[in-house]
């Protein structure tokens, strides 16, 4: 039988990824002639594995989408990692499909936490490193966001007191910010040479995080993003990051998408992945638009994200998405898959990641975004996984070697 992995390898065209070269030529797919022909990375010293991952994701555009899940090894709806036998791993995604997700979503705040003592931070650091290495060992992909606790109050990231200007060079909180970046760099170095898709300061066009619009200025946000890149890249020598930019769809006018997308955009030299966080068009409770209109807007948001990415020669991704508690039994195929397959542009979304599955026993709420066994959409999720366009971990080609013609 021809597997999905063999199918993608058999259609591959060789990319020459010479050491030290960060501008690459990438061939288009048969489905669309609009995949970018070349690209450059934010880091001119990006290591080979990082360059290869980007090249492979670019190459797979139009042929496949990687499916990801946040915190998938930490806990699930009915279990927690502390309950598992030593050395055993679990994921709600695997419980349903037999495969771990292709993309593992994690958060730096898991171990960069102001209320943890040194031993707690070290324990959590080591656990995060182990989970990350486990996914990489199986051929999966890592992405990290950062719900950074408020730097002044040590309170929640939802504390919207203006603070960004105090974190920038010359500010009274700048040294503390650098120490947190040092800790992040320690993890990234420990994972090297394997790459991480890093998505800091996400949903910045909303007003719910302290780095958000209306709380800090647009220029302060840009300066925050650029300093984060330059410090990790230039001062700490972290050469295994791909940088993902991800505004939130709910604060964008679908008819003015291209302009709204660029609020706070730090520049092409500071972004590798053109991402979008979109819960809004998928049944968000605050969106009273009729479902058929939401679906049309969702498709347009995918298409416009790809248009922006292609115009810049970059990857496009649905960096955070989902429908809480997934009440629609056919949601995975009817809404997500069919939308991705709508046209040659929507097919170029390289990966999508749904949010976490809260543990009901610990949190007492139905806050989950991937199915678990017997959940109403679980059977449909299996069909979603079986579609040749959708890649979970068991379906992945080798993403860390140069793209090879088979």
C-alpha cells in the first residue's frame, strides 16, 4: 500500500540547502503555482535542521496540513500526567486516533513562573525539556507560545496594566525581562539543533493581554518583538528558532483583512511564519453572525493569510484555533477539512493547532478542543485523520533532513 509519507516523498523535488545559505529555492506544487518560490529566515545563522524544517513545510504546502494540539502530553480531559506510570506518555489525540499529533504546542510560562521557587522551576524545566525531546524523537514538530506573567505585578497575563515601555532597554523592568529570556534561551539551546516554532506576544491586536492593543502603543509592541528576536538571536546565539506572528481574527475586519493584519507587524526581517489565531469564525460565543456567514469568513481568513504569506515569501499557518467542547459531531470534516480544501490558497495553510484539553477533575469545566474517546466528535476526528491531506505524527515524512526527490 502506498502510504501518505511515500506519496509526499515521491512528489518531492530536491532543494539544495548548502551550509550557511539561508535563501532557498522551493518548487511549486501541482495544485497551485502560487507557493512562494524562495524564502529567507529571520536568523541568517539558522542551523541546518531549522532550515530543513522550514523548507519541508514550505514544500508540503498545498499537499498537506500538520495537525497540532496544545499541552497534549501534560493532561487530557480524563487524565493527568502525574497519574501515568513512569516512562509512559498519553494524549487524547492518540487515544482517539492511535497517533500523537504532528505538532506539539507548549508554553514558556510553564517553567518561567514568578511564583515558583528555584526547585519548582528546575523541575518544570526538566519536565518540559523531556516532553519536547520526546515529541522530536518521534519526528514531531514543536511550537512554543508565551503567556508571560505580568512583569510588574507577577499577576496574570490578563493584568492589562501598561508595562511594555518599562521592559524595553532603559526601563526599570528591562533586566528582569532579560533574565526571563535567558531562561528561555537555556531551553532552546538544550533542544538544539532541533528547531522550535516560537510564537511570542500572540493576539497582540486584542485588548486582553498586557502587550495588547490599546494597552501598549503599536511602536512599543514592535520594539518588544524586535528586542525579543535580537536578544535571543544576536546576544544568546539561539539558532534554532522560527518566528511566528499571529494576530487574532476577532479584532480584524474581514473586508479590510490585509491592512488589519499588519497592525504591530515588526517587519519581514523579524517574521518567518505568517500565522492567524482564529476562534472567532468557528462558533465563538461572542460572534452572533449566522453560521454560514462565519464559515465563509473563516475560508476568507485562511485565503487572505496565505495571500499575505505568499507576498512575503513565507509560510502561512493557522497558529491557534478550535471550537470549545466541539458540540458538532461532524465538525472536523465539514468545517475544518472542507474549509482547508476550498481552493488552491486555503490548501497552503502549513499547520493548524487547536487549544488544550483541560482536565475536568482539576478544573471542573468543559474546556477542551480535541476529542477524547466517546466525545461526540471523536468518530469524525478519526475520519479527519484518515484524509490524505491531514498529517498526524505517524504520517510525517522526515522534516529535519533536506527535501529529497524519491
